[in-house]
C-alpha cells in the first residue's frame, strides 16, 4: 500500500491500472479512520480490483467557527487500517495541492439548504467541490459513502446525476458502538460524561422507530417523541430533529417511504448527527 500526496503521481498509477483493464473503487474520507470507514473500504475491496482511500481534512467544508484546526488527524494509524483492509493507495494531499489558487466551486441549491445546511450554509458547497475534484482525479467506477451522513449521500447522488459523472454511488449502513452510538471521528472530542450523554441520540431514534413500527403515522408526533427523549439529557442541545422524504429532503406530514429521520445534537460543544432511513 502506498501513501500518495501528489495528484499527478496518483493519476499516473491509475492510468496504468486502466491500461490493465482494472476497476477502481474510491472511498473519500477525512481520515482518523474507524470501523465505519473500514466497512466502506472492505466493501470497496470486495467490489473493485483496486481501491483508493482519500484522506484529506477538507478546509472548504468547515465554517469559520467550526473544528477544522482541531479535527483529529493520524495518518500512520490510517495507513495501518487501510493496509490491513486491503486498500492499494491512500491519497493524502496538502490543501495547497488540492486547491492551489482555485476559483471554481460546485454549488447545489434546495436539498443543501435544510437539515445540516441550515446551520452549516457553506458546508455542502465544500463537500461537492472536493468530491468532484476527487472524482476527476481518481475517475473511479464506484465511490463509497456512509449513510450516517445521509444528507451528504443524497446530495452526492444528485450531483452525480446532474453533472453526469459516470460513477456508481454506493451507500453503506451506519456502524455503531456496542451501546448504540454511531461511530464518528468526532466522538473522540467527548469526555466520559459526554460520551454517556451522547447515547441519547441513538436511544431517541430507536424510540421514534419503534413508534412508527407500532403504527404512528403522524410525522410531527414522531419528531416530538424524539425531541422530548433527547431533551431529557441535560448535556444535549438539539440543532434539528426532522422527518423528511429521503429523495427530496422535504419535510413529511405523514410517515411514508422513503423516510429519512435525521437529527443533529450538540453534546457539550460537540455536534453529532445520526439518523434512520425506512425505504
Ligand atoms: O464524509 C466525509 O468524510 C467528507 O465530507 C468527504 C465526503 C470525505 C468530503 O470531504
């Protein structure tokens, strides 16, 4: 497994793979890899001849008061995980290599404006721009994204359709800790008390899901049940709780498929997201 920092070097390797008729999978990440990322890499390794994992903390998707500087980084641990999972390359560029003096961005309207887009208005432009660049650099056959970032997955599918990228987008299930907390690189910010408090996210979603299974059809009631469960936790502050159509991300009044029930909650200063999808 190689760590490549340079775009032209990566392109030369991929050109040779293509000459040999090999398929290529891409797993875009911001590093500090955990079991959730590993599940994406495992699937990419199964489905492609060669796998590139991008490992780049993308500055353009962080707002001015967000955690770009403190976002956890550990390229050596990431390399060990990628090697053991069978990836071929980690692409780990510097910001200057990716952006140089770039003036172009990729912006999407509508589905980027609700949910996380409300409090992170520039986030999805940063995501769409960097993911487009990675798609153009790696030219993968398939790219793998986690369903934990459900809005991101929806936005990327739409971008691929709108901009005619010839890439299959594969969404992979959320990976959780034994006690239910969705795996996230940001979990590392939580102190032991906050780590316990963070369980209110998965607990509240479970409760909402079970009420739907029991026959509750009113989307506002489900949102209320989930919100009230989170509010029982003194360290939690809700950013949003929403039940939306998973295709267009528009709020639902009646629970119907495809449903995305998504939440963002601050536990202390750490903003965590989680969701369930019923398709
Ligand atoms: O999901 C992430 O880690 C990032 O948003 C992504 C897709 C790698 C783009 O920087």
